C-alpha cells in the first residue's frame, strides 16, 4: 500500500483561507515539541516566546515596529507574486533602499528642512526599484530567470553596504566601527507613541497596504497582472503586455522594500550599518504567502512574523536558546503552510500494489 | 452466441455529477457498435470504465460471459481490449516502431517488431513506415500508428474515440474500410461519435446516451439522422436561417503575402498567404489540423506579431506588427480554439472573464474597474446567449465546454466587432449549442461584420460559409464560393492539391 497524491476536482475555498491558520496552529504545536526536545518546559517556553513579548504597551509597540518593514515588503512582493513574477531579492532591495535613504540623510546632514524625510523616502523607493530593475531588464530582454538574478543581487547589495560602511561612509569618530555617523534629528522619522520606538514608517506601511488593496482588487492594471499570473495565454490573447507585468511586479516589490530599508535606518537604527537588515526581505516572502497575497491577510501575517522575531529575542534572553530559534519557527511556519496547501489541492489515496 | 462485452446497470458518481446512470450495453463479436451522445452525455466515462482507467460506482461488466472489473488499462489490454484515444499519446521525437515498443510489456526486438508492424499495416490497409519519426507524420498517419499499436495485441474489442475529427473525407473512407475488415474477422468495435452520418454509414447498432442515461438503442441503417438527433438531444435540430450575403462589402481583413516561420520545431511555417475577407461575408478555412491553422490564428490575432506591417491589414490599417490589444482597438474580435486558459481564465468568474476583452465598453473609470458595468455585461451575455451557469460569479472552468464557448462567442459578438476571427467555433460543443453558435455567426455576418472561420469540420464550413479556402502545409488555396464547390473537391484540396498548387511532389502532410 502506497499513498498517492490525487488532485482534488474542486479545492475548497474555505480551506484555502483556513490553511494559514492551520499552519500557525501546527507551528505552535511544533514549537512545544522543540522546547521539550531542547530540555525546556514547553509551557514555560510557549509563555516566554509568545506571551511575554506582549505583556505591556511597549511590547505591542515593538511588535508593530517589527511588523512595519514586513508589511511594506510583503505587500510590494504580493503585487508581483500574484502575476507569477518571483522577486526573491527583496533583502537586497531593502539594503539598497537603506543605502539610498541613508545617503540622502548623510549628504544633507546639516539640513533641518522638513522636506528631508520625504526626500529620503523617495530616495529609498528609487534605490530599491533600481535594484529590482536589474532582474526586470534581464528578464524582459534576455529571458533571464528573475528568481536567480534577484537572489544573487542580494549578495552584491550586502557587499556594497559593507564596503560603504567600512570605507567611504565610515564615521570618522566612530572608533573604527563599520557604521556611518548618526543621522541628524531632521532625518529621523517622528515617533508615534511617546516612550516607544514606533515611528511614522508604520503609517506609511498602512498606506501601502491600502494602496496595494486598491491596486490589486480594484484597478484594471491589477486585474491584468492577475490574469497574467493565472493564465499567460489568456493575457496574451486579451492583449495585456507581459513586459509591463514583469516590470510592474518587480518595481513594486523593489520600491516597497526600498522604503522599508529607508524606514529602518531612519527609524530604530538612526544610522547605516552592515547589519541593516534583520532578514526582513526573506521573512516577508513567508509573510506574503501566509497572508494569501492579500493586503488584509498580509497585515495579520506580518504581526505574526514580528511576534516570532520578538519571541526569538525573549527566548535568547530568558531560555538561553540560540537566536536561530526565530528562523526555526519561520521555517516551520512556511513548511506547514506549504504542506497544508498541498492538501487543499490534493488528497491522499491509498492504492494497492503497482499502478499501471 | 455469447456477447463479447455486456454492461449491466453501470453507474458512475463523481463528487459533483452522476456521469453514468444505469447503463446497459451489449456488444456481440464482430459488431460495430456506436455510442452516440452529446458532449457530457457520459460516453467518455463509460469507455474509461471499460478500459480500466476508472471504476464504476455500481453495476457489473461481463467479458465473454465472465464478470470482470479491469483494474487498469494494462489489465484491460490482457483481456483483449484496445483503445484509440481522441488525443494521441505518441512521442514526437521517437520513430513509429519505438513508440509501438514503448506500449509493450517487455522490450521487443525492434527489427522483428518493424516486420510485424509492416505486416499488420499491409493486411489492414494502414500504410505507415515504421522507421519514420512521429513528428514528421500527418495526423491521419499518427492515428494509424495508434491503431496498429492496438492491433498488434490482437484485440477482441477496439474502442475508437471520435476517430474522424482529424481526418479528411478520403481518409475517413479508408479508416472505415479498415474497421469493416476488422469486424469481418470477428473483432468488435465500440465507435464513439456525435457525427450521425458516419454512424449511419458504418455502425450495425447504436446506443444513444443523454445526460448519463441510455435514451435508446437503434439500428442506424433503419433510422434517419433526424430521428437519431432527436434521441440524442431530446428535440429536433434547428435548421440555420441564412439570409443573403452582401456582395462587395469593404475589405476588413487582408492578408497580403503573409509568410512566417514557426518558432516551434514541430510547427508549420506559413507561406505566402493571400486572402481578403469583406464586410457581410463568412469566409471559411478548411484543412486537416496541424497544417498551419494555429500559426495563422496567432499571426492574425497578433498573439505572435510579425516582423513586417503590410502582410496583415485590418480595416485598412497595416497591422502586422501590432499586438492583440491594438488590433482589438481597430475593431477586431477573436475567439481562439482553446477556451480554457486562452479564451477564458479558468479560475476567474464569468464577470472577470468579460472584463478580459470587453473592458473597452465602459467598464473602466480612471484605471479602476466599474464592477457594476462588468456584472451587467456578463448578465446580458449569459441571458442573450443562453449560457447555462450559476450566474456572473460562476468560475469559467465550472461551465461545460459548450456553455463556455457560447459565453466567449457572446462576449466577442456583443462588442459588435467589425471583423471577427473564430477558430473551431463548435469544437467539442454539443449539437444543440453548435446550431445556436452557427446561427449567431450567420446573424452577425448579415448585420455587416466580416467573419473568418477556421474549422476542421467540413460540414460546418459548408453550412455557414459564403466562401471557402483550404490550408495545407502552411499554404492557402484560392477561395471558392460555397455554392460552386462540394465536399469532394475541398477534400482533395485538403491534401494540398488544388489547381496551381505545387504539391504534386507529395510533400503535403495529409495521408
């Protein structure tokens, strides 16, 4: 008797939306098992990982702070993912956005103009979009796979920021640490809630979710991209431009990742360093899928992912677990989501002996 | 005499539909038995049960008197059941003998097998060279390979699924001779079709299915096509109302020396095609499939734009390099042969699928979608074209082939195109819906639209077209008025031999 996957005639729509919830539940269960396997009390581990980060208002503000870049990047990526444009390099676009936004802050370091911050946002968006335009160009001109190109550009971006903060942009008074000098106050995003680190980037992220919703669900361009994602031949038949779909998909993801990168250096960090990204660019891919490529879903998925980040920090502190515990949870979440999705579309059949 | 095959009370239930409901069927040795029915009547499901592809929910199958349930096609073949599918399962990059060898349980000696293939093909009048590569074969020849593959196992029952849909009239006649010879030697044949004249000519008995049930058993020789059609669709077939074709309307589509090399290594290159389609007429292009129809459609629709402008002229505009969107803007409508995935997005609603091509009809405001206008258009299309569905929100893939085709035709016609290009308007569509679609095309033509129809069904072209041309091996014949030609002549042309053609050299793709 061997199990065999058999396509379901009519995958349940309800299950399609339930599968992320199921994945979350399984991730929590898996977490309990892992805590137990590491010799920790699972209930205590659960409490430290998932509940203690949210015990006060500061904790909630940290949650929203961590969710902000995830939301921004994921909604941008969703635009492309819905059209089967696979931008895997948001991490690199995030870094280049941070470099561009940070570069403006450093160049105008004496300025107190209120226009400085908007300029930095625009610079971040342009930087990220520029980085994403490389895979778009290579895909449309030479049919180069955008997954590989965008991914490889991540490493180039990491080396680029490394070179900048070790070299030309290094803070001369920074005791040789690989970082720029701190940005001026006029280049720092305003704090939303006194006593926390939650800043205006969160509002930008909410705006991006709204804009993403209108684009994906109300605009004709969004419709065209969805057609391109679901049935390429139909898009061609209807006369929708495949090149425009690829460009739009990649530039949307790049620009949003760039803004997120700018928000990071201009927010909690206040300077550009080598470690500007916390893996947000990759985690946001998981967020986009857990959120079913839907802005409302992405909102909640980014909160969940942010909680995994915070829980990981708490687990380091109070359970003396390694920091990679966060990534284990991210991995479990993606694994269980993909697994649940398989069973939404397929069922197991037990068949006796050889078939055909 | 013991029946070769007997089915009793076969019932097959799928999650959403009962495909077969209490079907009884008896086939005697040497009998050619037709299974007649519209699309979705349950013919294919029944054949799959007999061939072991799927299993019945209820009911019994007897093979030469013994109860059996074929576990899989290999089991069915050991019983002596062979099947020739509508869509061939051959590897194009392998030779004929290699393809045949692949279906055998053990690796055979290719030399000996070639001799065997040669003998069988001689005996049944199925000429084909075992050493040739399949991609170089015509569709008719490929079908012969499939039949030979079955015959090598000396079947007692041969199932043929819509075998003539890809053949010229002459090739159909040859196939019938082969089948009669087989039957005379005692092989039973189950012949699936919805073509009434063929069944009358060939079959001894017919079992008629409608909506999964047997609605009658008859001797086709004693029936008329009309009486069998009534059994099949439950009512009389409407006769198309013609009306007069406009003479010398303005030229809406002009192909001026269209040549295009196909990207596909197994595709057909278009060679110097000339054609004019005028306002108020239907021009048909006949031909055996794979002779350049697809490539021609892509070139006319703009899905594969050309390098030069002049070879395709749409409403006097040189459109060769335009993409489909711009050609539509000029007033062209277009229905491709693949409905799901090209003419419609399978998992989108009918309303969204209206938006796909009809968005220029006031469905957009500042780049945003006016969902009310979209739904209104979809509802109008559903009502006017009699589309059976769950409403504008129903997914395209939930519709039967015929209903989706009506919807797509309706969507294009409601946009009042000045030029409409249609491929296979009734392919896989049941008889009732096909009559409806043909009438809609004729009405549109009478209202002044120029229509180009590319179809492999000759009867259909003769029914609706004012002029007919033939495409063979990427070349297009001159057009002839339908009234001044006949099936025989067009059939000869389909093998590439029309007056002034250069294919007496035998390079044509037709058997």
